[in-house]
C-alpha cells in the first residue's frame, strides 16, 4: 500500500504575533516563516532560522509582510436558535429591564417555542449565516451551546445541529450542553423537578450520543440557584465532562466560586464578581470570559472587575455571546473593540482573549490558539500595519485569508 504524502506548506515574508508560555503580552516575530504539514505547524519562527532541508519541496506562499495571528476563537455562543427577539429590544428601549422581560414570559423562554418547532436541518440553515459571518472575520473555532430547547429531544436537536455545522463548513465546533438555562413554562415553579426530569436525563442522552463536549448552566436569580447548578455539575463530573458557568451577570450568587470548586474551564459574564470569586478562579485556573455584547445590549453599568482579575493572574478571554436576546452579535472583531472601550482591556489582552485564552476557556490550549510547533495550523492573515488595528477599527474587516488545519481559505 502506498503511503499518503503529507504536503508541506511554507508561509514566508510575514510578521506574526502569538502568546508564548511564560511571557506576558504577545510575542511578535518580524521576518517570520511558518511551515505546516498535515494540518499542523511544523516550524514557526524567524525565516532565517528555518532549516533549508525542512522546507525543501514545500509549497511556498509569500505573504508580502502581512500580519498573521492564530485564527480567532469564539468561546461562548448560542449560535443555534429559532426566531429573534427584536420586540424585546424595543421594550428595553422603552425602559423595561432584562429581569422584567424574563419574568413576564420573554427572555430565554420566548425563544423556546420557535426553536422547538424547527427540525435539525432548519436549525442548521438558520445558523449558517451567523456562522459564515464569524468565519469571514477569521474565526476557525467556535463553541455552540444548547439551552433553547428545554426538553430532552429539543436540547439534543440543538447539539445535533451544532455538530452538523462542523461537517459542512471548515470550522472546529465545541458543543456545550446548557439544559439548565431557564425553566420552561410547563415546569413553572418546579425548577428542581425540571433539573431531575429534563436536565439530568437530557445530559445523559446527549453524552451517550456523543453530542456534548462540556456542560454549562445559568446561575442567577431568574434562572438556577448554586445548589441546583451543583446537581448538574455533579452529573457532568460523573460523566467525565468539563463544566463552565454563566455567573455573576446580574447579581452575585457565588457562582464563580462554585464553578471554581469544580475546576471549571471558565466562568462567564462576571459583572458582579467579587474578590472571593476572583481568588477562587485564580486558584483553580478558571478562565474569565468577558461578554461585552450583552453588557452593551442590556445597557448595563457595572463592568467586570478587570483590575482584580489582572492582579490575581486570572486568564481573560472574550467572546460574542451570540444569542437572539441579549447579544445579537456576530462579530468577534467588534467584541474586541467593545472589550477595550467598555472594559479597559489592552490590545494584547484583546488579541490573546480571542486566541490563546479563548482556547484555554474551551480546554483546547494544547491544540490551537497559539503559533507554535505541534499546534493545529489555524491561522488568520490580515491586511493591517499594526496589531492595534484589529481592536481599533469598528465595522471594518481586514482579513486577507484564514488557514484552517493547514488549508488556505481566502476571504
């Protein structure tokens, strides 16, 4: 049998920036070269340091001094859903709060009927334009949550749709089971029963079908208590699945500390995070995922305590939180700008937040998110003069091309 030859691709005459272990900020390499083979990075460094025999016979692409970063990672999305909530946007403009809308039958529950009514194929079809917009900005890895089905079969259908997206687009999809997102109308006042009868058996089924990579929950006064979330996390632990948590978005229920006690990959939102939560996350290595799209859409005033996270050395990631109600955002570039403008992150923090730290928030830090030998060849090529342009510009996409698992994909 003839062995398949793995083609080598040499990208040269470029500048690249990436996070490096043991350093703060980003490492910038001028006059660089990146050699890939079989979808993985074989060499990354100064072109002058590339051994001639290593590059011999490689297909060569000259990038004319363009900037290269790891391809972007959107580590928190609700990309698969039915319908929209434009009417709630109008209500918020008229003064209604997120809690008021949710308690009156709007919010998460209002998306459930539209989602339940759709087939897996229909869910895929409606999600594709949102996914394509993210891919066009250099995204190659995306997390997609369930959470709008709120029944065993509908939750699994959302995850089936998410898996299908990975088969029809050049993208890596990480699926997250979010059955504990809201209590459906038929379980009103019986949240514990909903956990017992839907969330836990739904997780078992999703896991048995290979549909779930991680488990999430919404720990908030309008959602689930820490005690209820702990039941879900206990089941996740028994199945060998990592956890993450929507925590401290509207109030402080100690969700971040709970998540950290389970060695959570991430705790997300965090506007009301306190020092105890920060310290717990620092001890556990839990990543803080900031979601400026929902902060902006809800016109919130209390920002996440970025200074405390920095002081404690908690990794900070950024995501779109793409969802129909509180963050109808499909631009990770805009999320970076919002994180700088609204939350005070630096350019380096923003770029690391959608590459290396986002990979860590998904448990993929050893696989993607940096430009080092052995990582997947997931790269973004930009028409920019400085890295600051990726954070500074608003409504402008400077992507030249992306490379996913070694495959060149022009914009």
